[in-house]
């Protein structure tokens, strides 16, 4: 038994299976936004049409030779549907192909060959209708059996010419199409031609219908795969774009932070490099305390700008070598509030203003400007407070020299739970003990 005999024996079952597949895939991809509306509708119509084509072809075989009234109606209706829907699939494929040419190959309009193919499809549909009255393409004998008419060759030639036109368009613009989709389109136009030629000699088989439907299923699958790859590529590009934007924003914030830190320290000849050191110490404490990379970066920037409010403090107070008066100290104490007012305008990183606002709060509630205590103080500010105090003690100031390291360590130990968060003070002492900060 050769392959055509096997196909003839099982073609009705194959039609039923393919019909189910067509219905199952017909609605897939209808709501995909990355594919044009025309292409989505075209694939949907071809899939539904394929299911109807198979059922009509199957019924035409089942009622062949049935001389009852039902058999008479079913054979004529189903054969008319087979011819008409095959033509409809070719016409809709023209629409699908035109959309590809416009949106994928970037043509300004539909190729003329496609327009000519549409005209041929209209002529063929007219001949199918005429056939119902004249038997030009086919007719039914007294036993209600399908017979080829005198013009049956025309019913093969017109679709063949349409396929050739479609094939020539695909080949011409193949390089501008997705390679997987382009290969499927070539197969879509070549295989039905081969199947039609074979069907001319293999009477009784529905090779053309089965081949068309199989290829529509393949086209649907490839198109969905292509759509998924387009979506994935678009998502990848979007992620890369967002990543670049985030990098740009982070760099811009960092550059702004460094510029502001320089502006702050330009006012105080005794604290040159203070902000940068506090930022480095704060980041080290945060990292040792187990904070994430993003948290460490935020803490670094916040610490770099923790004294930005000093821009609003008169220079004679900042650089005064003698003890500050109560009034002058009250002015100094406003710099966290000024810093908060300046930095809260940076909406991309809210932690900057938080660090500036609360870095002079004390763990025991005796700090300023709001007298917060314990964990009421934002964590980022508790970290900066430890680093800020450490650098202040180890740096030369207008009113004193830097303190010896043993005195500094004793002061940090003493400040646990009073001036400092005990957890972060302990982390600083551990870093000092290991020689990581000196």
C-alpha cells in the first residue's frame, strides 16, 4: 500500500483532527499588541476558514453517492464551500501578504501582483457560482457522485496563477522578512501547487485542502513564534533602554551630589573632604551590616550630601575659631532642615533628603531638629550619624585638633545606645578593629 492509498483510507480522520487543531489555534494571538490588526484578523479568518473547509470536504465525502434529499443538498453545498473557501483562503492570504509587505518590507502600498491576484480570485468566484448552474467546473451524476466538468482545469489553473504571483512577491522581498516566517511563506505557496497537480491524477483525494490547512496551521505557529520573538526582543530593548536611563539618572545624581559636596566644603576650610569620607564610612558600615547593593549606593549618596544645608549657613559661623554663641549654634542647627528642603526636590531618590534631615538626631532622643529617638530615626540617618561623628572626631577642626584613635574608640563605645544606634556603632568598632577604617 503506497502513501496515497494510506492517505485515501485515513483522510477523513485526518480532516477531523486538523479541523480541531484549526479551531484550537484560531483565537490565539488575537489580542497580541505587537502584530498589526490586519494580520491578526487575516490569520484568524484563515484558521476558521480552514476548519470549515475541512468539515465541508469531509461531509462531501461522507454523502457521496447518497441519493436522498439530504445527500443531494449536502454534496452540492459542501462542494460549493470547498471551492469557495479555498479561494477565500487565497484571497485572505493576499491581505496577510500585503500587510507583511507594508509593515515588514516597508513598502508604501500593496504590490501590483497582489492586486492582480485579487482580481483573478474574483473571476474564479464568479466561475464557481456559474458552475452551480452550468456544471462548468464540476457536476453530479444521477447517483449523486461528483464528476469533473469541461472547465475543471480552469479551477486549478486560476489558483495556480494566484499562488505563483504570491510566490514571486515572497521571493522578491524575502530578505526583508523574518527568515523563519519567510521560509514558511515559500512552503505555503509551493506545496499546494504540488498537491493540486497530484490531485488532478489522484481522483477522490483531498490533497489540496489538507495541504492548505496543514500549512495554515504551520503559518499560525510560525507567526506566533515570530511574534513572541519580536515581543521578547522589544522587551529586551526596553529593559536595556530603562537600564541606560537609570544609569544616566544615577550618574547625574552622583555628579550633582559631588558638585554640591564641593560647594559645601568650599565654605569651610577645616572640613575639606569631610563629606566624601563620611560617604565612604557610611557605605562600609551599611555593607558590613548586610545591606543590599542598592541600599549601599543610596546611603553613600545621602551621606555625601548630609551637610548640604550648610550652604544656607553664614561663612563666619562655619569658620569661627572660637566657641559659638547660643544664637550662632541655633543657626547651625538649622542646616538639617535646610538640607531637607533642598534635597526633597530630588524625587528620584527620597533617601537623600532623609539623610540630610535626621543625621543629627541622637538615639536617646536628645538630638535635633525633631528630637526623634531609637528606631523612630530613619535607618539611613542612624548610619550616617555614626560615620559623621567618627570623621568629626578624627579630623582637625577650627576649635581643636583631631582626637587620638583610642579616644575616638572610647567615645564611640560610650555613645552606644545614647548618641548612636548600638548596632551600627558596633559595626564601626568592628571595622576599626580589623583595620578596615583608620
